[in-house]
C-alpha cells in the first residue's frame, strides 16, 4: 500500500487537471449479489396545476375582518379596479394601495397583471386586506410556481384577527369603568 498524501502546494499544481478518483473498497459481504449504493432521495414537491377560466382569468376569494373580496386577475398592464373604480379613487390612502400591491412585489410581477375585484363588508382597512388575500390566492392559481414566495411572505393565510366583543360590566372589551374612591 503506497502513501498518496497530497498537500495544498500539490493541489495548486493541478489547476485545470482532473483530480484522481480513488477506487472504492471491495464490499465486506460474501454473497454474489451486488448492492447498489444508496442514492439520496430529494423531496419532490408536486407542482399544482394552473386554474383559469374561459376568459383566461384566475379567480379567488379573499377575506379579512368582515370584508370579503372576489378577485379576478389576468395578464395586462397592472391596472387594478375595485368595485368599478380605479385603486387611487377607491383606496385614497397610499398605505392601503401599498397593502394591495404587496403580493406583486413579493412575486416580482409588478405591472404584469390586471386586477378586477368586488369587495363588500367591513371598512377600508379590512377591504384592503381582503383584496391582498384574494390577489395572493389568484396569483398562485395563475402561476403555481409563485406559491412558495407568496406563502413564505404569509399572504396566503387569512388574517383571522378581528375586534373582540364588548363584555357586560366593562366599558369596552377589556376596559373597566373608571374607579371612584368617593
């Protein structure tokens, strides 16, 4: 048995040359059958299929607080229409427009899809959250490959936080009435 030790200086001399491959030792078993080396099994996540209607749109429902949004997306120029009005008119606050554009930013699809949605119930903040949830769901139905980044951002999960009900004997849900010593 020869000593084949190499140092870093020896490896530096082999730039561009293929490294010698050591022969595998003989198996220690005595049967005539050869056992194939175990290959690592990579987990394969099945890709979901695209779900679109006859007009080439993907549909999804988004919910937040008491608001429910029905959302259709299709490839386009990035125009977002809510209840027949443009997003700048319906959501006047820039923060609400920022909320509904978040799924496109995470998926790196800014300005590539047109959105038409109808939203009912709740206030403007809840409606913006419902539209965001619906856009995220519809985006993953149109492009299933985007499910991983959108899910990692937490946009596919319905935000279940809602206002807690008022309890009897309290001023609000948890606030007590002011204490009077005299």
